[in-house]
C-alpha cells in the first residue's frame, strides 16, 4: 500500500512537472517580410536603390552613346586614315564594344551588392526587435510564417513587434 501511494505521488509530481514544462514553450509566428516592408528605413532604402539603378543605367546609356559617336566618327574619317591607323581605331572600337557587352551583367551585380548592403541593417533591426519581443513576452519559439506548411497553434507576434519598432 505504501509503495502504491508513493507511485501515485510520484506520478502526480511527474505529470505536474510535464505540464509545467509544456506550458513554458510558448510559440509565436510572424511575417517578417511584412514588418520589414512597413519600416521607414526599407522605404528609404528602396528609393535610394532605385536612384542608384537609374544612375547605373544612365551611365551605360552614356557609354553607348559615346561608342555610337566613336563608330560614326570612325566611318566618317576612315577615308582619310592610313591602314595602320584604321587598324588601331578598329581594335579600340572592338575593345569598347566588348566592354559594353558585359555592362548589363555588371549593373545587375552592382545592384545586388548595393541591395545587400542596404538591407542588412534593416533586417538586423527587425530581427533584434523580434528577439526582444520574444524574450519580453516569454516566447520559446518564433517562426517565420511563410516558411511553415503545418504548425502547432501559435500567436502572431507582429503587432507586438510593430509596437516595439514604432510602426503603425
């Protein structure tokens, strides 16, 4: 009888400890992309990135116009040039044309690099806010909503993060 009573007490203690441990695992989710898009820093970065893109495109157009002018000048002046001068000018024009052919790829690479530079501090600020909200409100796990196909019930912590960041 004493052993049975001890087993019952032990089972109750283990059951209570299990429920307590389970209650401590609060789960939340958030749409991080929505938070980042709502941040004023993201809007400023987007505008700056668009201006940077326009400057790169304008630079490429200027180079293209200069190349077209150089080709037109070559054809106009070629009648008065010696064959060795023509060869040097033709080689120079070919080099310019090859450089321009890689211009689109160079523009894309520079845009990606600039976008990464500008987005890193914004993402860090958003993640820091999520981490702080999770800690302040006792969340053990916070998942990115878009990455989950199936998940246990969880709280949307976006309103808390928006408040932490001062967003509406």
